[in-house]
């Protein structure tokens, strides 16, 4: 099947001949510019998308999706958990008591968040059970032998700070103290490390300690469970489920979702993603300017050919289409090459974890790269659209050429 003559002429003009070598070099530079811009843009978007997804995955593995407080306190947490688990979309419910404490040992000390849990229910709302590296959560609920110490499960980073391991004892000091003739004295308790976990987030692995509910009540002087944690089937439906809880059970129930707790973090990541995309997208625009320059030079070089084509009956629309096709071919080839290169580099960098970062700064050990289909489609469509716009001015100038004037002075 023969190609339309406009396509044939556009392809012929792209092939270099000796006296048009300079124009062909500019076209090659334009193609490489588009390729580089698209590659860089895909890598940047993949980096930011991977970072967002990795942080979100680890945060949601370490914490619940919805937190529920009840005015007046939660006296029977098992009944409340059953009631909230019956809400459509909820897959797990577990109680929690939260408080602050100073934990110390012979090797060091650190301020931590003390979390009282029911080990049998906690595994339904967080990934703490899968994150256990030594020991186990079941030891928290085990009876304390005579003369023994209650258990605590801490993060591996916190254990390194304290210089302790399984079986070692630590001292936990909480600000909720007891009244004495000397005033209010902080409450102090010796605990035995019965488990080590690693959730993959330095913020949790270095500053969280898990104890039983009964022990947490004594340490933080709490009469009842502080809140009920919920896990939902669809994390993006968490706001709707939270609103449904308030609607069904009344205003005494106060909810907060994972999105509300981490809004500042993910908003900052989204803004950074947009800023990087716009900045790197300028590379594609610079390449588009090269397309404009190469087409203008080609129109000047091919003025006699354009005049002859017009005298042979070619319309202004056909002439315009020839040069638009040439610019589009440059843009499409550069975009496809850049997309393949960007996707390939992102896959290699993510698969082999090429970029390592300090975990205590970035919360992750390496930079993940994730190419989303939507991002790839938007980048490709945007690059081709920019290249198309770049062809309009030179193509219109070519279509406006007067063949009589060109042939008279050519």
C-alpha cells in the first residue's frame, strides 16, 4: 500500500544529503533532545511515585487506617471492637492505649511512644506480627512468673540505641506518676524485652514500644482503652467509612483517618512531584525549539521544491502537512525512544536497588522507582503535543510561500 505523497516527502526530507547535512544534524539533535527530556521526566515521576507508594505502604503497615475515640471512654473494648467491625468496609478492629515514656538501660536511653495492645486483635489492623524479627507478641499476654518482669516489644533501631536484645531488662519511666509526701513521682517499672520488630520505618523502629493493655493502663494511669483502631478493605474509602461511623453511632464517636494524619507529608510529596515534572519538562520544550529551528531552515532550503509542488497542483494544506509530519516524526521517534529508555532505567534502578539512601533520614533504605501507566501516557501525549505545536509556525510559513516569487528570484 503506497503512502500518501505528503508522508513520502516528509520522510525523504528527513534523510540527509550532503548539502543538507546541517539541517539533518539539527533534526537529530532535536530528536535526542526529546528523547532525553522524556527519559528524565519518566525517571523523575517514577522516583516520586515510588517514594509515595513505599512510604504509604510502610505507614499503613505500621498504623491503622482509622482511629476511633469515644467520648466518655471505652469501657468494654471487645464489645466496641465487634460493633465497629460490623461497619461495611471494616476488616479489623483492635484496642490501643497510647502514652509517652522514657526507656533506659545500661547502654543508653530514649523517649518512646508506649502502645498498649491486645496481641490477638492487633494483628488484624497492623503488620506488627509480620515485622517481628525475634521473640513474639504472644509473650506480652503470657502470665508473668513470680519474681519476673512484664514484657515489652521494641524496634530493632531502638534496641541498638539501648544496647539490649531479647531477654534483657529495661527501665520504663512514665510522667503519669503516683502521689507521695514528696509530691507526684513519675511511675517507673522494670520490663523485659520479649520481642524485636522492624516495620521498615525509622520513626517506628526507633521510637515505639508495645506492651499489654493491662500493663499500659498501669503505666499511663488510664482507666479505660484510649481508642479503637480499624483496618479497611480499601484505603481510599477510609474517609467514607469514618463518616459512616459518626453517622451510624452518633457524635460521641470521633474518627481520624490515615490520610488526615499524614496529609502534610503526602501534600509535600505531591507538590515536589509537580515541581520536578514542570522543571524537567522544560527540556522537552527546548527540544521543541530545535524542531522549530530545523523546520524553518528546511523551509528556506526547500523553497524551490515547495514552489514546484504548488505549480504541479499541491495545495497549501498538503505543503503544510509535509512539514507538520516531519516535526511529528521527530517528536514521535524521540518520545518512543525516551519512553523505552525511561521505563528501562526505572525498572533496573528499582529491581537492583541502585540508589541507596540513609534510612534514618528518608525512612527507607533505597529509592524505589514505579512507573504508573497514567504518568507514562501523560508524558508521551504531552511530549508529542509540544512537538506538534512546534511544527505549526514553520508549516504555515511554508504553506504561504508564493511560487511565482520563489521561482522568479530563485
